[in-house]
C-alpha cells in the first residue's frame, strides 16, 4: 500500500463503537496503540496521506515519518488479514 491509496474496511468488518476492538466475520481483533484511531479514518474516500495528516493533528509533537510508517505498517497487516481493502 502507498500514500495515494484510498483504503476502506472490508465488507463485514467494523469498529466496535466504544472499545478498541475490530468486529470481523470470524470474531474480533483486539486493537492496540493508535490502531483504532487509524482504522476509524478508513472510508474509501481519503488517501493514506490524508489520514496521516489527520493523525498528525490528533497526535501533536509526533514525527510525520513515525506516524506514516505506523499507518502503512498497520494497513499492510490488515490488508493481508482481509480486513482492509484498497
């Protein structure tokens, strides 16, 4: 996945409204760190670069390269599990 991709959650996958959990057809995935915040931005309309920009506003003082690497890493893992689509 690259910065121009516009990821979205796969069909049947959604975030729990109050907990750091992703509901998937096979059960649940426990989310750690900023994973919930990252996945909450996936709507199929915003690019990865735009999501990074939004997260930079949310997490003031964090290095852009660090956030970008975290976002790309998480999205790649979630895409391999079938939770995220491009």
